[in-house]
């Protein structure tokens, strides 16, 4: 690729392998199979495929599907200057926003405070790991659980749910639970005493595909998207207190 263009692409954040793949696509001028891109960029097929997806996300490449086959092509060469300009404007805006945030961070530090600690988990196995934190790092032995019972079972599986509940009970962690009034929820409510749980129902029409756990100074948020489940654990006194207050308010209206 022309050295000047390589320098421009580096300046807007593309790394060496992304530039190599984009170079192959640009020089081809037409749709290419992943195997051909990999050969031209001197990468293995898996790496080339991952980079093609990255370039597609950035708007620098696109898929072409024909008769079940998938090929990739680059953005039109004539569109590159406009893309670079938009990217530079975006970076400049991010720079301005960062400059605005810095005084706030300094103020927090000057008051001896720290920003909330946030952990992010992806995929079923990642979500399971996040759940382990609600047990292994629960010093108060109390869990406030706002749960979409059906979605948890559907995504995580009955075997894992049984494992989690058995471990929570074995560790002596009590659970105050709010569930939508569904058939699965009623089954679990019958097990309350055995599983150290107190369950109250909210109307079934307010069912949801997620779960919020509050314990100690943490809030765990679990989303059970069928395609991409995720979990977030936020460690912050104020946030945990706020969510706990919402939970307690909802509990007064539950049955």
C-alpha cells in the first residue's frame, strides 16, 4: 500500500494487521473470499476473518452474499477521505469530552474518593463466573434478588441453577427474592425454607429477561440475551444503597 495511506490509517487507529487486510481488499477492488484475503495479507484464515469483522464494524469493509457464499469488499476508494475526516472529527470530540472529565476525576481524588469499580463478563461461562462473586464475596451473607426466573432457567440451564442454589444454601447465604408470578416462580417459592429464601411475587405482566443482585456494596446485573448474555458487577456504596432502597420499596408492594 502507498506509504502515505498507511500513515493516515495508522493515525486513525488501525493496527498493522487491519491495514494489511484492508490493503488486500483495496487492491482487489472487488469482493473476495476470506481464504483469498488471508493469503494476500499473509495471515491465517481465523485471524483474517476476525479482522474482516473488525473492519466491517468500523465501516471500512462490507459483506457480499451471493448464492449462500460470503465475500468481503472494502469501502470505495473515493470514500476514504470522507471516512478519515469523520474519524478525525470523532477523535477530536472524544478529546474534548476527556478534557471535560479530567477536572471531575481530580475533584473525586481530592476528596479521597474512588470511582466505582466495574467488572464486565461476556458469554454463558462469563456470566457463571459473575454469579460466583455473589456467593464467594458476599460477606454479609444476604442477597437481594430481583430475578426473571424463567429467563434464568432458559438461558443458564436447570443443572447450573440447581448447583448455584445448592451452593448458596450450603454457604448459609439468605436470599430475599422478588419474582414475576409464573409457574416456575411458584415451584421455587415452595422450596423457600429449604433454600434459605423468602420469595414475594410481582405481577406476571412485569416479567423480564434479566436479574439484579444486591449484596454488600455491590450490584450484579445479569442480562439473558439468547445470543449474547452478559453480566456487570458494580462495586460502589452509593449505587448499592440506591438499588437496595428500590428493592425494599418494590418488596412493600409485592405479595
